[in-house]
């Protein structure tokens, strides 16, 4: 028989009562704790998630470092399965917090957590032992690139910067297409990014065709053929 392991002060019902569930999907809020530190909460139907606003989302200090990634890099050498799993699990924490920042409309902070994950997974793929399957690591990397593009594009759109939104999506698509060529994969995230880009293209005034054409010429000159292909598609679509 399972007995109680907590005490009455562990009950979060009072917190949930003050922040009622609205049935409209998760909501997020930022607050300052009694210790003066920022914390981010996401309200779920039967509870909540809480993240530290700065540093590792769960507030942990693995082996005295800010993150498992930092601790692993400090050792040098190739990364084994145990450390690789720990890094991937840590990346999931950062992705959850990035999603919470996105819900809150803190797009710059969401983008920062995503950029961190993309860099961490790239480093891990490059430094893992040969027997470690890179596919799950690349999956985390693709998810980070997608969410970062969504955050940057949404932030630009809210400021009325359609060109900035398109540039963020173009950059993410270029990164994903390079990864596709390296790993012979067509992730769902690429299709989602293309759909996101298509949602912005009708908002692009025809008078900005010259800007697109110049960006295309610059991409070809820099031999950035992935971006050039994307820009050609955009020009074709606004010509239809």
C-alpha cells in the first residue's frame, strides 16, 4: 500500500485556485520569487510547470557547472552514451522553457534557448563516439531550429517587419537543407517552415520584388545555393 510522502505545505491547490484553468490551452506567466529570481510558469489542466528564468531550466548545477554540456566539454575527448543521453535530456528541458517563452510572447528569450540547443546538439554530433546514433540528436536540433524561426518570425511580424520574418525563415530553411544533404533526411520541420514562409509571402508588397532579386543575386554570388533556391521559389510565388 502506498502511503503519503509529502506534507500539507506541498499542496499546490491554492496556487492553482488563484490561477484557474481556462480550457484554452496552456498559459504562461513570469514572476519574481521570494529569493528575487525570475521564474516562468506554464498552467496545465491539472497542474503547472515551473522553470528558472536564467540558467538551466530546473536550476540544477550538474557537477558544479551551469549545464551538462559545460560539464561534458570540460572533460575533453569524445562523448559516451551516458553523457550523450544526459545532454539530450537537458536539451529537452531547454526546449520546454523555450516553448513557454514563446507562449508568453518573449520571443528573444525563446530564440536564445533554441540557439543554445542547436549549438549543443551540433557539438554533440561532432564529438560523440561513433556508436552513438546521431538521428535523435539531429531531431532535437531540427526542433530547435524550427522553434527559433517561429519565435523570430513572429516577433518580426508583430513589429510589422515582414522582411525580417522572411529572413529568419530563410535562414532556418537554409540550415535545415544543409543538414538534409548531410544526413539524407526530409524532416517534418522543413515542411512546417515552408508553410510558415508561405503564410508571410502574400503580405509581401510587389514593389519589393527588386529587394528579393537583389538578395537572390547576393546569395548566388556567395554560393549560398540553398538560400538562392528558396528566394527563386519566393519570386515565382509572387509572380503567380
